[in-house]
């Protein structure tokens, strides 16, 4: 397989990831509303650890596990940053 073919595949995957991340952020907006209405804190360390453990078990190729978990950690960090901006 040529590098351009691989890059096209990556571009297609990136498009799918963007759609899924936008869908996830739509759910985060709902979380923000809930937290705003209930006074619940933005950061829930216990929940984040649960999510990261679950993500680790979902990774089929364990060579990628650390990177995938770190990526989700970053996604959650950015979600918290978004929540903080919205709640200000």
C-alpha cells in the first residue's frame, strides 16, 4: 500500500472521529445544563477513573492501550475546559 492510500484512509477515519467527537460534545452540553441546574461540580475524578478503566478494557490491540487511554484523558480534560467556559 502506498503512503497516499494510507493517508486517505487516515483522512476518512479523521472525518468519522470528528463526527463522533461532535456528538460527544453535544452530550457534554447536556451535562453542563444538568450541572448548572443542580450545582454539581465540573470535575468528578471518580467518574473519570471509571471511564478510563472502561476505555482500557475496550482496546483490542493492547499495544495501543496507553495511547488510547491518554487520548481519552485529553478528551475529558478538554470537555472540562469547555464546561468551565460555558458555566462562567
